[in-house]
């Protein structure tokens, strides 16, 4: 394919499915414009105070009236502030997958203490989870974040069920995540795909007994029982202003990139994806901000002029990664050089009854929550 970059955002032909119109504007821009227009229409008729009243009424007599996920990133932290401002009584839910940065832990602690919000942390079985992550790395697909992303739905649902909370409030938002190229990662909510990758590439002596997952019965229950609400889509949300607010009022400190509160996510996005697959996820993150009018195309292109990873620190990061994953440098180098594969190269539910379910949940979570 001849190289081309969108004339409006900075998505380019590194997305194999990208399509341009006669003016050179890509399909992602058109899709984002449609999403943002629909959200703006909903926002005009949305009454945030009435929503808060419904949540409070449903939570009367219960310990908490809503469940809110928190990663330590700006979106989830700002949501915590918002729900507290609305007078709600949230339980903050965090998933500790073994890769949290010290800064993320401190950001969460500082924020929740000042807001007086309780925290529940789900801690994974590290050796089991490591084996699953390693299986995805060995599978040579660009889906290395799936083991973490897949857990979000069942863990949040599990806590909502435990405390009888009807409302689950999320930090996903179209202002910063409206552009998500399918080819760069898919299958986050496909349990058949996850099992097939693990069966082929996981460590044979380990099973996935404790890994939080869901299939059709779980999906039916969770979507019927709970309201999953992306609150930032119903407010005027500016990411940079939210960062400044959190920094000034709660001592929140920036990580230098979207979802970089996790070492694994940072390493995956800045090294594995661009080096092995040719995907620079900054393109989709920055393009989403362009679509939302929160960044100019020129500013985004200037960001791309810097390398995705710190060349001076990359050897240290690789050593940390292989030590924690319990593999050799030789295996790491071999996997990085192997031919890239895709979701379609493994057994999956793309073409059966689960496909519609996967699309709905992917839309709910923005195609993946990091």
C-alpha cells in the first residue's frame, strides 16, 4: 500500500484498513465526527443532577451507591473527583496486575485519601497472569494488553454484585478515545480467543483457574443487572484541563503518556507495538484529541517527531521486562523478530453468536481499556 497520512488527523496507512475520501480525510475522522456529534446531542438533554439523584435513590441503605474503576490515569482520577462532587458514595476498584508504577500507586492513594473514598484492589495470581501475558507475547499478535483489559468487565461486575450497586461509572470517553483502529488490537472480550492463545503458547503446567473472565451467561447478567455509564461523555471534558486541575488540587503527577501508569502498557505501546508491528499508538490518541478540538494537527505532528521510547533507557526496560516475565533475552529477541500475526490467525468468536456481544462491549469500553 502506498503511504498516505490523513489531511485532518495524523492516522496513516500503518492502519491496514484505513480509507481516505477525495479530500484525503480518513474514515477515522468521519467516524469520530459522527460519534462526537451524537454525544453532543445526548449531552444537551442530559441532566447530571437528575442522574446523580437516581444513583443516590438506588443506593439508599447500601454501603456504596456506585462502583468506579481507577487506574491512576487522568480520566479515571477525574471521574473520582466528579462522582464525589455529585455527592455520590463510590467504591473505587483497582486491578493490580503486577505492573503498577510507584507513581500510579501514589496518585491513587493521594487522591482517594483526600476525597475520602474507599478502595478495593483486585490482586491477580501473578504466576498465572504472567503466563497468560507471556502467551500473548509469544503469539505475535498486537494484542498484548488483552489479559488486563478482559478482566475489567468481570471484576467491576463482581464488585457491583457484591455491594448490590446498580451503577458502574467508567472513565472511558470519546473526547480522548474516539479513534481506535481495529487492526491495531482486537479480541479483548473474546474468551475463546484468549483460551486458544493460552492453549497454544501458555505454560502447560498452569491453568487459568483464577483469572477473571466472562462468556455469554456472564455478559447477559452483567448488562441486564447493571448500568455501565461513561460519565465523561456527558460533560465538557478537556483532558489537559483535567490534568491541571488534579495536579493543582490533589498533587496528581503526570506519567508522560496515555496509560503510562503501568510499566507494561508503556513498554508495550512505546516499544513492542512500533518495533514489531509498526503501530505507534500515539497516532490514535493524538488524533482523538484533534477530532475533539483539543489539539491541532501541527501540535500532534510535532509530538511524533520525538521517538516513542527513550533510547537511553530502553535496554534497562527490556531487562526489567524479561526478568519479570521469566524469559531469556534470546527468546525476547526471537519473538520480536517473528512474523506478526493477527486475531484472525487464532480460533475466535468473530463469526458466531458472540460477535455481537464483543462489538457491544468493545464499544462500551472503547475497544480496550488500558
